[in-house]
């Protein structure tokens, strides 16, 4: 697989997300809020939509199966 391919990019991203703690992973997908309840960051679902999150989860599952 070429390291310039989209497939490589997605696998690297999935590996990075898998290395996160559960709290970090939740914030990555869903965004985060500060102590005052204000949105601090947008997650992948808000930025790329549910389809992007599901695609990433699919890559994560492929890595876990390997």
C-alpha cells in the first residue's frame, strides 16, 4: 500500500484514535465541553458527519481484527 494513498491515511488515523483513552476517543468523535458547559471543540461527527465517523470506526475494527 502506498504511503501516499487515502487508505494509508485512514489506517494511520484509525491507529492513532485506537491509542487514545476512552475519554479522549469520546471527545474526538463527539467534541468536548469546558467546565462551564460551553463547547470547547467539535468532534469528527460535527465536522464530517455520521458517515465519516462510521468509516473511521470501520477502519478501527479492521485494525483490531488483524
